[in-house]
C-alpha cells in the first residue's frame, strides 16, 4: 500500500496490518509490515511511503514444513528473495478457512494499526480551522466562541487527532482533548473570537 506522508513517521517493522480481500469478504488477514521504503521520494513522485507485507501463502502445516525444510539446508532461506521472511498470518472473521490461498488477480484493502489507545479523542477533519498557516478550533467557553490554537498530529482528511496549545506564564503547554470540550463544527466562517453563541450539543463518534 501507499501510506500518506502524514502517517509515514508512524510506520515500523512491527506495525500491525489488517487485510481484507474482496474475494474473501468478512475474513480479516492479520500480519505485520515486513518492509517499507526509507524515503517518500518514490518513482511515482506522489509523496507517499510504499509499504509491503510478506505473507506465507498456505496453511499452518505447510508453513511449519517450509520452515523445517529450510532449516535443514546448508544455507537456509538462500533461495528466497532479498528481504525478511514471509510471516504466517492469522485470519479472523466469519467463514474463516485457515488453509485459504491468495491468487494472482485478487485485490482488497489493507489498513495499518499504528497505536491502540484508550480514551483518545478524534475530531472530524472539517472541525479544524486553518488561518495563516496555523490550525485552530472554535470552542464554546462561557457562552462565547473561543478560537483556540491546536497542533494537528494526524489527519487523514476524515478524522484528525489534535492537541490543544495553551500559553501560560511558564511557556507553551500542549494537552490532549479530554472529551469535555464543546467544539463548534459548523458555520465557523461566520464566527469570530469572543462572539456570543448559542450552540446545540450533539453526540458524535467516528464511524468505520
């Protein structure tokens, strides 16, 4: 897959990958990143990071036999292509057949799991207000709109993880969202800092 540049710094050799093939609906193939480019300057010039997951294409029994046969060789794995060994994936979901095989011509989607965090709050990317190269959120404070500076850590143009930037007498402090903030999501272009607002709270949660 090609990882957008905003996510590239989070990719590593232990990054979890989840793959779903169109020909195997409902079955999730779990593996790990086995190789990735050291640069965003690829031949495609699209400023993305090429990432690959090498999977052993066969059953658990076949994988164990493959490993055993290779270890008996004078030079184990010398006939494999340059790079890491293929890994044996785990398959979960409905109608799972562990001995499934992948065939040329199949296609699907791969997602990378960078971190699993408890109590991490995400916002719609459209909630972020960008002015003069800086990022802000409009929050409701004491019945008024407050334009608050933020730092965008991850943004896939759908969901974003941000931290609020606060200036104190001791310098700049960055803090995560607590879930108690009242974020103004609509009509930001009509607002200005300090303007009285009457908001209509709505529950919001990201959808897969």
